[in-house]
């Protein structure tokens, strides 16, 4: 005999009334609409805040006024309220002098005093004694080659030195002095005789031209003649002698060496 099991009773389903559901939907729609309206209102208000022009502060220059002249009641650009006024123009030179680097001379620098009469200016505004600024003694020619010395030569005595040099080369006063004679001389063709700074007499022979006159003062290095080939000469050269006041000849090489001039 088969037992029969009775089925459990079916549970009743809960249903929301249609009226309540309609009210809930209406309330939700109203709330959503309010939120959306608030967001739209807030965004439009923010846009107005961004677009709205700001009132310029006192002392600011607008784009419109910057292109035209300033009004009497409008301050100069950059001169904000409370800023210190610009320094007077008369104080500008003092400020520039204060900002000048140390060691640089200003426009008001003291003038340089001229050198004394017995001094000559040298580079760098340094005054040197005249005897230092120019040579004390110098060779009788520029360049040239010593071709014959003081002493016996060819069976006779040679009273000076010969310096071979191109025709027309400069003949120089060896020291300061005074011209004694300039003109023709036997054996030399033309010569120049100069009283030198120590009282000796310098003789310049065989010159082609003389450029000084008797009584003329000369200084060491002055051009007094040109190298020639006149008189008893075998080629262009200068014959130079040094004689004491009594006419006694001296070795020109030794005399020049005592004054720092060396001839090779």
C-alpha cells in the first residue's frame, strides 16, 4: 500500500499596490529634476563669475589706456600706491659714480701734468730724463761691415776705420755735438767734422752728400750725410776717425766700445 505525501501549501506573493508605486516614481522623478536643475544653475553661475570683468586696482593700466596718453588723474605705469618716488635727476650722476667699479677713472680725474723741460714723454705717460730717452752714443752708420780697422795698413798708418755700406746709406752723428766743417777735403772728396760730446772731433770721410752746415747742433742718431765713394776710395764706404783736441788720432773702435757701441 503506497503512502501519499501531501504538498506544502503555496505561499502568497506580496504585491506593491499600483498607487504606491506610482507615487514613488513621481517622487523620484521630482528629486532627479531638482538635482539636475541645481547643477545647471551652478554651472551657469560659475561661467558668469569667470566671464565677469574684474575691477582694476588703483594704479593698474588697462589695455585701452596703455595705447593712449596718460590722464592727469592716472598714475604712471609701475608707480603703485605706496612706492617710493623716483630719485631726482640731479642725483643720477652721483649714483652712476657710486656704481662705477673700483679702479676705473671717472670723468673728473686729475689731469696729467706735463713733463719738466729737461724730460721727454715716453709711452705710458712716464717721463724719462732726456739722456735716457735717446741714445748716449750710436754707430756711425746703419748696418754695414767693418772692412778696415785702425792701425798699419798697406805700408802706412790708417787713422780711422772703414765701414763698407751701400751707396747713399745714412751717416749718423755718433754723439751730440756741433758741426765744425762740411764740404770738400783732400783725399776724402767730401767730409763732415763734428765736435763730439767729450770734446773730441769725429771725422766722416768719403761721403756722397752732406746734410748739415757748420755751427749746426746735432744729436746722437741725427742723419748728417750719406755714404759715398768720393776721393781716394775703392768702393762705397764710410771712413770714421776720432781725434783728440790736439789732433792726436784714437782708435774709434775702442772709443765707441767705452760708450757701449760695438762694431764687428
